[in-house]
């Protein structure tokens, strides 16, 4: 069995480095914001955080590949670090403290399918951090030494479930708004916590289902391993496990199939 303790410790070092940049620039009056070709915003903090994480990885893991939202893919090999320097950039640039750095390590499995084996989500403005590694469990706290193990909820009925999402527009653009609304009506409670936070609350057992219709690998990889190591399920809307698609459904496992059924077109 692979031992990911060293990789997990490195992930914390990477997150510490990113936090030092993102917190310093959060709510800065001179924060520079640009619009990318896909019409999403990017700040100078996004770029600086990713550059710093890449530089640390170059020294610590020179043989590993790195994929980041802002600077693309560098290197090849069976191990790949995936970075979202600021998940929730729109919150970040408006001064909303719900944003995080997402870092994951992916490896090729015995079946040749690449899966996340280490993940960390660091939300310094919330003073929260979550992490997990394959077969080591999922945790939340401020450091490896100050952590509590987390697990998903035991809610088994959709009418008792809490469901979190990001926005309505993505579901409407993809022709899935009606199935989405069907799920919201069936659940006990719905809130748009959004982005990484929805998935971390699933892992903690505070929310039972989370789903988004438009995502990239860097949005999902860290969230996936944390949810799974907390005892939950993480799939695409097609039910295929892992973060390999363009959308995601995460749950405590007990409600997963019903959520998928209701979200199907």
C-alpha cells in the first residue's frame, strides 16, 4: 500500500505558501483584476499564489507534473499535482471571505485511471483547512498536529437532506434547471454555499448533497479525495466516480443515487 504521509505534509507546506500570498492581497486596495478569455476574473493574487506553489514543487518534487488553473500543464509522469490557487475568485475580489486554495496529487491507478490520492483545501480567511490522503482518512483543523477527523452524515431520506449548490445559471445554461429544481423541492433545506465550501460541508456531515454543472479538474480533485475519505461519494452527473468529468455530485453516499436520478435530464 502506498504511503502518502510525506505528500500530505508537502501539501500543507504548499498551502501555507499560498495562504501567505492570498491573505496579504485579500481586500487590498491595489488588487489587480483581469478578465480571462473564458470571461472569468483572475487577480494578481491568483497568479502569484500559483507561481509560488509551483516553485516549491519544482524544488521538492521535480519529477512530478503540475497542472494549474492559471498556467496550465508542466511536465509529464504518473504523478500530477493539480492547483486551483483561489477557488472562489469572484468572492475574493469582492471581499467575501469564502475562497480557498485547492491542491491535489493525482496518480495513475492499477486500472490506468488517474485518481486523486492527496487533497488539501485551505480557506485562511475562514480560518479553516481540510485535507485527506488515500486510506488515511479526512481531517479538518489548522495543521497536522491540530486536527479532528471528519465524516459524512448518516441522513438517509432525501426529505431530510440539506443540499448545497453554487448558482442557478449554470444549470439553466445546460438545460438542467428543471431537474435541479426538482431536487431542491425534494430536500429539506437548500443553500447556495458554493464552490469548495459545499463539498467540505458534505465531508463534515453538515450538508448531505452538493452538486455543480460546470467544473474543471482543479475545481474537483482535492474536494473529491476529501469527500471520499470522509466516507462519501463523489461522481459526475453521469455517475462515474472521480473528478474526470465536467460536473460533480457529492453526497454522504446514502443519498447519492437518488440525487443522480433526480438531476438526470
